[in-house]
C-alpha cells in the first residue's frame, strides 16, 4: 500500500463531504483549541465520525472495521503502551500474516504507523475505525493488556498456586479479575460466568439476557483467578467441595457496584457466577419497561389499594425486581411509610426505608418481616417469597392494613395462586388478601437503527399465534440485522412482556374449590386478561422485538 501525505481536510473536501469554507472554519477552531481536525468537524456537527472513517477507508483503499463486532486479539493489544494508544488514538487488534493490524482514526498519520512499526518490529496494516470506537476499545482492552500478557506467559510455565496478593494491582491475576469486572460493567452485563473446563477457563458475560463468550484463559491460572474472586467476596478459599455465596461492593469510575458471587464445585474445579448490580443505573418506570396502557391502568388500581398483596412472578432474570422498584417509585409519597426487605438492595430510593437480609447473623426475610410489621409501615416490599413462613406472614400482613409487594417464582400469573397453596398458605387467606398477579418476561429489543423487515409465510405467523385477520391485514414483522450501535447483535436493550391477572369473585370461588391453575387461567382470560404470548405478539407487530426472540422467552 502506498501512502500519501494528503491531509485529512483536503481528502474530505476533494470527496465532496465538506466545503472549502467549512474546512477553513474547522482549521481556525483547531488552531485555537487544538485537537485533531476530524474531532473538530464532529464537534461542529459538520460530519459524523462514521462519515470521516468511511471516507478515509474508501479514498485510501483501506478496510473499515467496526470494533464493536471485531474479535480483538488481546495479545496484539499488549504490543503497544497505553500512553501511545491514547495519544495517537490507535489500537492493535490482530495479526495478518507477518503484519500487525492497527485500527486508526486517522490512517494518514504516517508518523504513528512508523512508531508502531518500530515498537513492534512488525509491518503495520492500518484499518480505519471511528475515534469513539477506538477510545472505547482502549478503555476496554488496553488497561488489561499487560495483565493478560503476563497471564499468557504464566500459561507457558508449570501450573502453580498463583499469588493473588492483597489487592495489589501489580499482581497480574488481580489486575485481570479487576478488568473482567470493569469490562462487565462497561458492557452493562448482568452476570459474569467463570467456568473451568478440561483445557481452559471460559469467561462469559450475560448481556441483554444472552450469554456471550469474551475470552479463554489457560488452566494454569485457575487457582489464582478463583482464589482472587473468593478473597474479594470474603469466602473461605480453603473450602472447594461445597457451594458458597458472597458479596463484593466496589466503586468503579465513580459508580457504586454490588456483586453477588456464587461458587459451584464441578469436576473441573469451582465454577463462579457473579451477578452485577449497578446502583447508578437509571431507575426504570413501568412505561419504560414496555407495559401496555391497558396493563398500566390495572396495575395502577393495584397500587392505589390501601391494603392487600400484589405479586410479580417469573423466572430468575425476568425483571421482577425492576418492576417492583418501578411500582414503589410510582407510590412513593411523603404520606406513606414504605419499608423494603431485599436480597440485596439493588437501587437506593429516596424516602424509602430499605433493609438487606443477612442470614449469617440471622437477619432472614421472616425475622425482618416480623420486625417491619411492628414499625408502622403503610407499604412493605418483600424481595422474594421463598418459603412457607415468609409467604404466611406476608399474606397475613396484607390482611391487616398493609399493601404488600413481593415476587414469586412461577411460569404465569394463575400459577402464583397454586404456588402459595404449595407453600401451605390457606386458600381462604390467599383469596382474601391477593389483589392481583403480574407475570413477566424480558425480551431483547430490536435495535431501532438497523432492524429490518422480514417476510414470513402465513403458516408461520398463524402457528405463532397471530389471527387470520392480522395475517391478512397490514401486519409487519421485523428482525435483527446488526450495526455498530448494537454491537452487531441486532438488539439493543430489553423490553418487558406482561400478563396481568386481577382477582375477581369468580376466580376466588374457583380457587377456594382448589381448581387447577389451567382452569383458573381459562377464567382469567375470559375475564379479559391478556396472556404473555399475546402481549409479546403485540410487541412483535409494533416492531419492538422479533418473533424469534419471543419464541426464545415465551412458551
């Protein structure tokens, strides 16, 4: 490849992207404020970063890459120092034969190419990426590059018990574990999975409800990584035969983050799952969660009741806690005393008294709930009904002048009634106390920038649950495509799918006769309840999610 010293401004002007006046104005600002010309043009809203990157790639015959989807080689990243990457806005991303592939915002910067060539001792193959993507990749990869490189060096040695230090950042395994957590927070991951296998340790993040593999680590560092996490979570590092639970509280980039850690003994070693709870994430409202207006009206009636029980049901990771918090925010008023019992406290709500359980010192849901009921509350949130004793006390509290909000693990709304019976709560108490049940799931939301119309045959749409009238009408179905904004997945964020069941006289009569949940469901649907599946199909028809995603999360 032959490089010219043609300047960026001249190249953009020759391609017709900017005018001579716009270039002169940008150069004047650059002369006053400094910085790169491309950054000035973006700040002045003359061009966006993608325009600049694609123009450069096209004009110079280079490849344009999206670093949000490119599989970056961490060993390549470690070939240049942090300060060089930040100063020159470049990052090595891999190898091509005997050359190192260098992502650059300005591939016309020959001095930087020569510098990287000298530092690495390799030919440089430049590719073009946007400045924002490079800055993001530097934050994500460069800070852990040295630790990763040291870890790979350790892999070439005999397996030893790695010294995990006492939080010393000079220890590679400490830096690596810290970076795994840091990356997970940056990616808005809900969970980190550290899974030893026969040949390597697999690291995966759960983002928007789906697991993604992010790296493989050598088995030689298994003991160090697992011990480091257990030390941070104040676990017994000598105990490897039994499951353990622990917590980590950290501040990362000024943001408070809580981590719940669980270990599981496996034949290959201890597997670790870390749940990431970011306190500074935006508090979502029921509208933001995607609750339909007709559901909102029913839930609002639930929350306006002075006493009774409202349950939110669904499997783990279905957003039950988020919905409960959204409900609390909606009724949080100076005239109401609201107390919560949680495991752990995920969001801080001003004006609400919040407590976390701590079984180690005997602070269980049951014990705290008994104490709370003597503290003059108007509203009580019990994070989860897990056992018969908690269920009994919570339901009886709903009969004695308290509005009780809680979650329960069931597949749909009617099943919550039979689940309480399984927990030995008398049906006559449940039927009198229960106001309603909200069942929910979380589906990935289609990326608004790249979603595409898909054509599905009528049989597929009918089998999915759409009516013949909908299929014959103007039904439009969209699917994922993938772009820089959604990291190539086609999805960005999640949306709630809801089923709201309000207790009625007929439901109470059937329940007292111990009717099965299928029969309760039929009566609830006949009374106007919208099923999870139907709510999901409405969101497919609105272009908010895909039929493929609905089939993944809703039976």
